[in-house]
C-alpha cells in the first residue's frame, strides 16, 4: 500500500513543485537564474532553426542542380520534360524563399545576443552572491539597484517563448521539482512547440527526395499522378 501511494504521488507530482524562497533577494536570484536559462534555451533553439534552414536551402539547391544534370546524361527518366521543368521552378522558388528567410530571420545574430544576455545575468547573479558574503540582509535600495540592472539586461534582447521556459524548469533540478505526468506534459508541449518551425522544410525535403527517387525509377509514389 505504501509503495502504491508513493508511486501515485510521483505520477501526479503531489508535492511542492518549486523551491521555497525565504527572502526577496533569493526570489530575485531565482528569477534571474530562470531567465538566464530561458535565454540560453532560446539561443540553442534559434541556432538549430538556422542550421536546419541552411541545410534545407543547400539540399534544395543540390536537387535543382541534379535534375538538369541527370537530364543531360541521357538517362531514362520516369517524368516528362515538362514535369521536370515544373519541379525545377518549384525548387528555385523554394531556394529563393528560404534564402530570404535566413537573411531576414538573422538566426545566428539573435542567438548570439540571447547568449550574451544569459552571460550578463550569470555575472549579475555572481555579483549578488559575492555581496551576500558581506551583507546579512539586503536593503530595499540594494534590491532596487539589482532589479534595475536586471531590467536593463533583459530589455535589450528579445523575449524567450513558452517552450524555452518549460525546458528550463525541467533542467533546473535545484529550483523546480517536476516528476511523473506533469513533467512529461511540459516536455511534450515544449518539444511540440519547438517542432513547428521544422514542419514546412521537412515537407519540402520529403517532396524533393520522393520526386528524385521517382524520377530515376527507385520508387513510384508520384509517377501515376504526374
């Protein structure tokens, strides 16, 4: 009976899910730690999106080059020249669109800015820890000064999204204590939200792969429709 009760408590996380803070300074530090972790998670997310967008553009460009080359080689192909020309136009437009997306989204620049924000927050947290060694209690003026520095740091960068915060709470084991179904729910929701930007490029890459394999006769998925 005891094991069953313990398991149910773990499954539904029937306990404190957040570390109790005793002072305003600890609460401020905890907020800084969470924000810093969220900024780092956001930077990683943007780096992955940028890398995958570059991979998508490169793959589509290679497909755009491969089709006329295989036509020139005199190999027997499953599609008519009109269909092949249509696909080349589609790939060319896709490459153009993704080149614009990469240029306007500035994934690397934004990721670097978010990383710098996280680094500055960590420096501020260490500064508070150092001041704790000489001060037993922080005055309201001290806290206001820390809060102002905190606000100055975070307002210079874009905000993180909900998935960044969700993953941060799962990774910060000393401050958050999620387990069982609530932990799985946060993990699932965060990764689903992070996966949305990859749906369109994966779809385009899938079309390209299927078309090329159909074209050279390896598969026959689209040949009966085109």
